[in-house]
């Protein structure tokens, strides 16, 4: 179940990132915290591993050394994130500017409300 959800989250995060241009990290950390119920540090470390391993390798490695990276979930999400970010970019290029702006706004408001209200 957890790996299936990880794959689904990777798909959605990649699709949204490619479509509306927000960083996938915000979506992934939100999903790890509130859907997979990861502890904060494990969610942070796994998010770093998924979206920015090459860019923040040292930070991700530090979390990993302290046991705060779930490699299995991170790898599954990373693979699906990569594939679906391409699909999102393909769709985003074809969407009207106003639609993209509205999608970005709705997504940010929903994530913000969940964080604020728990």
C-alpha cells in the first residue's frame, strides 16, 4: 500500500510540477506528512532525496546518515516524479495562461489550509 501511494504521489507531484511550474518538493513533503503520515524529519529527508538528490546531495546524505530517508519510498516516488513531470510540462505548454494561474492558486491555497488547520 505504501509503495503504491508513493508511486501515485510521485505521479501527481511530477505532473503538477511540470504543468504549473511549482517545485515538486512542496507537494511531496505535504503528501509524505499528511497522506503517508511520515514524521517531519523523515518527510524532509525523503523529499530532498526525491526531488533534488543531485542538487542537495550533501543535505540528503546527512538526513540519510541519521536514518531520516526512506529509500524504498523515495526511489519509487523519484521514478514516477521524473516521468510525470514530462507529462505535466507537455500539458502545461498547451494550457491557457489563465487556467495555469488558477491551478497554481487553488493548489497553494489547499496545501496552505491543510498545514494551518492540520
